[in-house]
């Protein structure tokens, strides 16, 4: 861009036009436009990024499904091999009577006192 022009100017830039003409190496305007239009058409024929992503969509979904299935199997195997202890398993070896853990009712004071004294 020449120094006297604004980046928002709608007039043609002579320096840019000269650079483009030298790249396409033609002397008349009609030949330049023809080559430029051919270059634009060739660029438009290339696959867009949406088409490229579209080609990868189904393999990506399949890979995610296989990964989810594998992780599910791994988590299922690990959780079945090492069961989490319940409250009854954790406290029962210390001598807590089974009456404390087997009922839904809160324990009476007498029963709790008996456990503490033992």
C-alpha cells in the first residue's frame, strides 16, 4: 500500500496492482484478469475445511465410542475386583454389636454405653 492511502480506501492501490501484475507476468489487463479468475476458480475447487472435517467425523465418532467402551469395561473390572467396604464391614471387627448396624432405628443410650464400656 502506498503511503498516501488509508487502509479503508476503496480506490485501487497502484503499488499492489503493479506487484500482482509482475507476479502474473502479463502486460495487458484482459490477460491479467483471465489468469486471476483461473487462479480463483482453482482455489474454489479445493476442498473447504468443513468438507475435510466432515470426512473425519465418522471415524472420530467411532474412535470415541471404542474409547468409551474400553474405559467402561476397565472401570467395571476395577470396581468389581476391589469392592468398597460398607460401614458394617469397617466397624464390625472392632466389636460393635450387630444390633447397632442391623436396625433402622437409632441406637438406645444403653446399647451405646455397653459398646463404649466393652
